[in-house]
C-alpha cells in the first residue's frame, strides 16, 4: 500500500516539454520541473524527431533538478510513473523507457498514466475536486469533452474531428506571422481587438456529432479572409522591428485574433453547456494548455454559474504539460495497490481511458 509519506517520481514526455516531478503520497507536489524545447520555435511547430532527441538530452538533468528541488534522492523514492500515451510515439518512448529502467534498477513499482487523465487530475494538486463533473481537455494536441461520474470512471462525450483547439491557435498564429506557440500570442493580441469585427464561422455539428468539435474550417476561414484583404501581399515586418512598429497592422491583427478566439470559445463553451444539460451536471472542469486563456476561463465560469454550478481550473503551470499532473493521476492507482508491468507499451492513440457515451446519439 502506498503511504502518505511515500514519494513518487513522475515523468511526462508526450510532446515537446520534458517534465519531471516528485509527489508525496498525501498529494503534496514537492517539485514540478518543466524544460521547454525552444528548438521548435525555429520551425513554427513541433518537429517530432527533434522533440524525441531533445527529450533524450534533457530528461536526466530534468529528473535530477526535480529531485534536488524536492530535497530527496533516488534512494528515497517508493514508486515511478510516466505518461504512456496518447502523444508522439518517439517522445513517449523516451520518458517511458527511462521510468521503467529506474523502476527495474531500484525494484520500485511502476505506473503508466494516460495523458488525458493526467490533465483532469491536475487540479487535485491544488484543491479537492469532487465528481461528478464535465471536463474539457483542450490543448495543442487534444480537445476532448468528458463526463466523469466518479474519479476513475470516464465517459467520452465528444472530441475534435480534425484540429485540436490549441492546434488551431498555433496555425492561425502561423498564418499571421506571430510565432510559436500561438495560444499565448493570439490571446495577447485578442485582448486589444474587437471580437465582433469579423464574422468567422462556428462549426456546431448538431446533427451527427452534438458533442464533437471541428476547427479546421475556422482556420481556413481565417486564411481566406487574410487573402481577401491582401494580407499576404504585404511585406511582413522585419523580425528586428518592435511589435508595435505599425499601429494599423497591429490593430488589424488584434481584430483577427479577437474574432478568431471568440469563435473558438463560443463553440467550446457551447458544447460544455450542452454536455452539462445532458448529463444533468453543473460542475465544470477546464484543463489543458488552452485553459490558460483568460477569455475562455471567464466564459466557462459564467456558463457554469448560470447553471448554478462552479468552474474548476488548475493554475496555468498545471494546465500546460507537466509531470505533476501525471503524478496526481498515478497516486490514486498506487493507493489502491495497482501497478503496471514493465512490458507496458507506449501507445500514440490511447482510448483505453474512455467509454462510449450514452449521449453519443443525442
């Protein structure tokens, strides 16, 4: 049985952040180190092969730093956990292999964690969050709408059919020449713009997928709008110029970002509200990197309160990929005496976590 004083080392390498954390058995997060891979900024997107190589370079120093911040050593550990999927297969293999090797060499129990469950469990590092609730996991690689009647039981209501919400932010930022990652940059510009300046479409998919998402068409609509106004015909400003060197251009970018962001948020919150009504649940959990968006947090909170419920959102450091959330998800299994064999494979597309929703045909 995993005791409250026991220590767990958690590793997360599903995409382009190299992460390690130490979690105590009582749920206290003793350290949570994230090493950002800046190399992808040059390519305005994540390059899987480069991400895998960077994980190989960064993982051991990141684990070492996590142990140092927690004030513990390898001999103090009682268990090891790592993300097994979903994610980029090469990246997953780096973290999973390291965790298995450490568990084998030290004779420690090992747990493989679903990345999506990790995002849902992140809030438990900061507060008690009771089920039932509807959870929205929105990030650069995922947009899943979940119903959680109780912790450990997950029903998939809907998911994206093409681009994830965060991916759409990244692609629009790339179209606008704003850099990578796109979410924080678009959010920053949107705060200065008019969300009603441009009537971008909302894909509701009411007939055949009331809880599913689609953002590819929205991204294309932004591209067509930029072509119509001749945006691509204009010379892009030099990277050496300050961002505010052209007030007219900045005002245009702000309106595009605000209008695009409003379209994404309307759909995310609209689907959340529908899910709450169908499941008769008024508690909403928002997680994943896109949950850092201030306008989304405000809109989701207003919606939850309008139903007489409440919104739960982890702090930004726990919304983005991190090993602390993987540790929180692993704790519940360790406490129940559950572990995984070292033969557990990494899986890029992992659907073992979720169940078919009874509302799928609604």
